[in-house]
């Protein structure tokens, strides 16, 4: 659990704002992590071969709106407290996914996830959308750890000109692994974490993952958060809002 002092969070804020990402260690308690892991592996057993093939690069893309069992994780107090101590409050969750790379699967292509480039605030330093990533196993380059291009959320990078359509079906199925979206880059940084750590990153950050060359699944839960939501202008609030994902959830999960 969280046992970090103010200096720790000050440095995490600097990393997140300047580099585009940070890792807050040891956020999820062991017993809670085990419950989350069980839920996710049970869902992965139901994933069809067709889904896996269509998401060969991603591994899986299971919308968390189909997983009300994870409501407690979405609103996990320890994560929100860590983010608050970094200076970010009034957080809104919009969407999330279970993304799991199966054994012997290709890399995840370089991409960014922010889609609101038409608004001028997209070019300011402050984050408008943030990913919370919880890896359910320890990660290394061998099993498909996250890799990022630091500062690519605020600085122009050569990859920006190559990944304008980085969520295309061709990339998802990893049809051409020689494409620049799959290439290693001299500026890339590996983000290796322990299960239960929290990776916080700006959605504008260029990121991908290594191939999973191991014999085991490499699952991650990615939650999309919007910090300081009340400070966003109305058009961006409307752009980010997802009102329907809870409708099919049982009452206890919605609360």
C-alpha cells in the first residue's frame, strides 16, 4: 500500500508533467490484486480466436463496461489518493480495457491515444486525459513491457509523422512487422513494473510495447481518467463524457 512522502510525490509529478509518465509503486494490496487477476483471467478464457486474431498486436481489447466486477478497481481510493497528492483532483473515469498479450505475440505498435487535437488546449502542457495502467504480472522486455517516447506528449517527434492512423486494422493484426510503427527507436524507454504498481501517463504520449516472447499471458488493465475535469471547457467535457457504460451494471457496482 501507499507509504510515500511528499518528496516522492513531488518527483512523480515532475516525471508525469515533464516526461509524460511515472510509476507509483505498490498501489494495489496483494489480496485485492489477486481478486482482480482472477476476474481478468476468467474473462480471458472467454475470448474467441477471432478476437485474438483481429487484435494480434494488442492481444485483447475487452471493454471494462462488460466487467462490472472491476468497479472497485476503477474507483480505487489508493490510486486516486496518489493522483491527488500529485496535484490532480476532480477525476472522471470514461473508459477502460483489459489488454492482454498472449504468449509469443508481436509488439504493440507505436501510438498515442488522445483524439481531441482540434482543441487548442491539446497543445498546452497540462494533461487532459490520463491512463492508469495496472499490470497484473511483473513486466520485462521479454514478456511485453510498456515502452514510451519521453516528452512526446509535448514535444514534436519524428514518429508523429508516421503514426497518424496508428489504430488501423492493418496495425492491429500486425500484418507487416517491418512497418515503422513496430520499429525500435533510439529514444524509447522501457517501463518495467511490478504487479500492483500504477503507471500514470498522458494520453498524448507515444507508447507501445515489446513482443511477449514468454510462455505466459501479459495482462494489463488500462483505465482512462480526466483530471481536474471541472476546469475543462465545456466542449472538451462533452467530448470526453461517456454516459452509457454503467447502464447494464448491477446497482452495487454502479455505486
